[in-house]
């Protein structure tokens, strides 16, 4: 992680030198020297890491490097702060002071580097104790997992055995993917032992990170009984191909880390003969990148169910009888909750507890001290070594992004968009040509998910995560790393708990009110419902997230935080924003969702770096109301904020000049408008046409009876993916039918009578979700054959005159979820519903009892039409009243 701190700092120094091109010569030379020394130190660290020089002396040296890295960051931020706030004379004096500080740090860095160069510990062992321990844990499933430890894998084993033995002349490959410790190797070994006798030859090799391509090929040849002479990779590949050509084979490649290693094997494998390859890897991103045809499949290993996890834990902790003594049930549940179905954690903790006295006191002591037990030398350090290997494999920028999860409380889902905006504010996301920072940040997140480090908790219809998190045991590991690296300090009380010079603070319980100097703090979070006092002692703060705290008024000290990039006061009771907000010239995100703010001052127009402006509140209830979204009033000249990417929800109430100003916001990706008057529709259309990158558009009319006039758009944003229209449509906008990339459309209170929305939308090639709420006054909806080829979710609500739904053959081939709500005149389930092969959810909400009775398990006249559907649920006023599954 320390080399990450240096690499991250080098990136910031490069940006600083480029931006501050008019630096005085002695400062410019000082920055140049800093970069030179840091590059030398970075090289020394990576060399030491390669040689496994990780003893106490090395760790002390690393701590010194990290301290100086943070000192440099402080100097750069002090320079920015005084440049923004002081007079010319004060700024000149500060430049002189900055130059002296840089010179002092340079001197210390030279000494630190010389110390390391004198540090000549010869590491002659071929492999470190740490790596040996890691290999011991890796090899364990190969030699002890033949029966006693195999629990809960019967179904995936049956599936993979069937796949391995099915008759298919092609070479087929199965990636077995999942986070470390899930039992990928145990599952693969179990399958391998069952099927290997059905093949002419078989081999099992471990392709760990330390192995090169030639080493891996030689290992495979050796297991197959072939000659391993020579180092030329081409010769080795030909030798492997010639040996396997006439044979039927099954090969397991265990613990794959590098794509090139697999590619070198793949090129040497002859096709045909029902050959099978099984690859275990925690790198789901590699598996996905290799999936270039139907011969390659991916099996994602899931955590153990609570029942299997409990059985495995009891078997390990209570020896042969496998029963939990009375009095230990609650603490056992607590431990199992932290294991979260991870077999490695369950087995290792169970083994540790087996040797302890079976008392509530002993067990609770372990439960409370899991984090310290996971550290090096602790009773659970094997878990740490296995799980941290994934973290250690990350490039530095992803290490920072992943460690950021330590800021959030355990089992606290984090919104995808929020996390990416925070990464950007921290400077973790690097610009790439042709991409926004948000797009690059999403790629970072996808890679962390692909590497099985971050997990997607809740998925959206388009298979993007809505919220993410980390495994409970992994969360404890990154908390430990975060503490050692001084990345983040998690506080559960007053200032007495604060680390020395914390960089990031996460307050998770109680009140927070400190008087000490916290200039070193760059990031401040509060997840507590207690009082938080923000003072002037946070002068270098860049991220402030105090959502859901008991705030009634905007803290005046915030406007003195001149380097602030991210400000979230979401879910607080503040009512207004001061004009002094103009001081925050670096602000990129202003999140005022679910507050009482209804208007922003003109001063906000001076925030020219603002990218995300979120000021709205939802009136949540069991019944969807027309005015469920409360927007805000923006200054008339909103077009001055040219860097805005997200703006929602703006009150357009007969504010034509403001609507015309929107055309200057050409970088907008998401726009939300409420209270749009009919006469302003044409102006809005013309402004939207100037937003080529718009991805999401949400428009609500002034009232239910006020028509939405959106016909004037002749050149709509071609990239538009999400469209939400609320209000009466006298005509269906023709331009909607041309939106090739549209994946979701929701039409509410449209009251279309002449135009049928189904006919207008049925040919959109990427549409996945369609909602019609009081959107059509016709009596019948026809879904024609071959239409809606990608639709997954169909939501039909309050279609008051609808009597019939006809679904022809080969329509809606991908439909998975159907919602029918308050369609009281509907006489019959959709005709053709029994032909929807992928429909697995049917939700009936506030439907008449006589309609629901037709579908009941016993005696329902139309029940036979629903035989394919796994979940059938009936609700009344938002409450589940009957499970018809």
C-alpha cells in the first residue's frame, strides 16, 4: 500500500506541476527533486516487495516514507488554499514558505533513501514464510477435502459433473469463479475425482501468481508424464499439443491469476474428443474477458446457505457430535453472521474454537476480537493471508478505491453512484481520453467486482449494481490495513479515539465535537445520528458527508472549507443555503436530496466546477402520487454552470428564460424537470437537443391535467437510455421511437387514447423495462410476434379500461417479471402468458379478489397457465397478502 501512496502522490505532483506552470524557479526545482526522489524510493519498495523483504525494519522504513508522502500532500494543499484565499503579498510570502517546506521534505527523503540503500539484508530463501502459509491453505482442499469438509456443494457438483460428461465433440472450458475462501478448489477437486476416469488422460496444476507461462506449461507436461526439457515456450506448446492430439482429456487449472498463462495453455490444446478444462479463479474479470464463444462457460460459486454454514461450523467447533451446547447459540449466530457463508472463515474459526473452553465468555471474546485475530501472528492469520492476496494483487489506484470501503460501516450497502463520485472527489480516478471521470470510475468498480473483492448487493434491471459492499471478514481485513496505513480512522466516540494525524475520519456512533487541530483530515464522514460540529479546524477538507445527521441549519463553517470537492447534507432538515457557498470554488458534488431546501441562491452560479447538483425530495407512500418528487428553483442563468453532468429536479414553473438557459449545459448526462407548463414544452425540447451526451431524462408536467408538449424535438439525444414522462400526452412523441439505446421508459398519467404506446415502443432494440401507469385508455394491449425482444420487466398499473392483454407467440422472449396493479377491468390473465418461457415473477397488486381467485393453487380456473412461473405474489395496499407460488 505504501508504494500506492507514493505512486498516487507522483500522479498528483505531475498534475500540480502542469497546472501551476508559473511556479517560482526554486519551487519548480523543489517539485522536480521531489519527483526524482520519490521515483527512486518507489523502485526500492517494489524491489524489496519482489524479494519479500517485509521484516520489522522494512515496515518502519515504509512508515517513514508514508509520513513524508502525506507531508508533501499537505504542502500542495496548503499552496492551493492560500492561492485561493490570500492577498497577493500574502501569497508571495506563502510561496517562499512552501519552497522551504519542499526543501525540508526533500532533505528528509534523501536520508530515507540512503537508509534503505544501507539496509542490506540478504534474502536468500526462495520463498517467504508468508507465502508458505498461503500455499498451505491453498493445498489443503486438495488433500483433506475428500468428504469431511464437503458440505453444501451437491447441486453445483452435480451440475459440473453433468457438464463434464455430456456428449459434445468440442473442447469446452468452465471457469469456476468466486472470492477467495469460497471453496472453488474443493468443488473442482470433487468434480475432478468423479470424472477423471472417463478420460484418456487427466492433470491438475496450480497456476499461482508466482508461476511464469513456461513454468506452468512444464508443470502441465510433468503431470501428464511428458518431457519438460527446454525453456522455449513454443517448443513446450507443440510438445503439449502433440501429446494431447489423439487423446480425450480433462485438465484442471487451479488458482489462475494471469490471463496470459491461460492463453499459452489454450493455444496448445487440440479441439474435439469431448475434452474438458476446468479453471478456478477469483478473477471473474479474466473469466469474462475469455468468454468469446459458447465453448466457454462460467460457474459462480455462491456462499453456503445459513443451514449448511451452521452445519459446517458446528462440525468443526464441536467435533464429532456436531451439536451446539445450550448457551452458545447466540454467540455462534453472531460468528456465523460475520462468516457470511464463507467456508474458509467457518472452518478456520471453527478449528480455533475447537481448542477453546466451551464457555460464552471465551467465545464472545473471540467474536469481539476477530479483527486482531486476523492480523499477522493471530489465530486466524491464514484467513488474512488468503483474502489479502486479492488485495495485494491490485494496482495502486484500485487499492485506494477498495480501501475506501473501510470508511463505511459493516453491512452498510453503498450506492454505486455515490461511491464513484466520492472516488472522483478524492482524486483516485484518472482521466482517460474520450471518457468522463464517472465512466472511468465505473470501470474501476466493475474491475473490483470482477476481482471478487467488492460484491454487488442489489442489481438493476440492466445488470448494473445499485448498491455494493464487501464480505464481512474482508471488511475487517481492510479495516486493519486502513488503520496501519493511516488511510482512515474509524471512531466510535469522542476525540480521545482519534489516531495521530488522521487523513480520513469515519464517525459511526455518538456525537462528534473536537477542538484539536484537524488540518491533516481530508475526508470526514458521519454515519451516526448524533450531533456533529464542523469547525474551522478542517481547513484542508475535500470530502464532507454528514447525511442523516440532526442538522437544522446549514453549518456556517462549511463555507470556509475552500478545498471542498464533495458535500452531502442529504436527509437533514436544513432549509436554505447561504450565499457564501460561492467560496467553495472546487466543489464538484452538492447533494441536498431529502432536505427542505427549495431554492438555491444566485451565488451557486460561481461554482463552475460543479458536476452533480442534486436537490429534491421524495414523498414516499404506498400509493404513487403525481407530485411525489419535490424539486427546487434554480437561478435564471443556470446555463453558466457548464460542467454540470447531473441536474435534478428543477422546477420549471413558467420559467421560460431558465429553460432556454439549459441549452448551455451541453455536458449533462442526467436531467430532471418538474412542474413544466404546456407553453414551455417547445423551449425544453430545443434545449434538450443541445445535450448530445444526455443519458437520462425525467419530465413532469405542472399538474395531472396539464399536457406535456414534447413534440418539437426533431433531433433527440441519441444516447438516451432512460426516459420518464409524467403528465398528459395528447400525442405520443414520435422521436421516442427512434431512441435506439433506450433501456427503460416509464409513462405515468399519459392518458393516451389515439396513440397506442405498445405499437410505438415495440421495435426498440434495447428496451428492457416498460412501465405504463394510467398511460393508456384503450381496452386491449397487443404484444405482437417478434416484438420487445429484450424486455425483462413489464409493469402495467391503473389502466382503468383495460380488459384484455394478448401476447402472441415469440413476443417478449426475455420477459422475467410482470406486474399488474389496479387494472380492475382486466378479465383474464394475459392470453399467451404460458408461452413466456423466462417469466419467473408475477406480481398482482390491488387486483380484485375475483381476478386473484382465478389463479389460486387450488381451484383456480386459470392456474394451469402459470405452471412455468416460480413466484406469484398478491398484494393489497403495499402488503403481501398471499403467496400463490
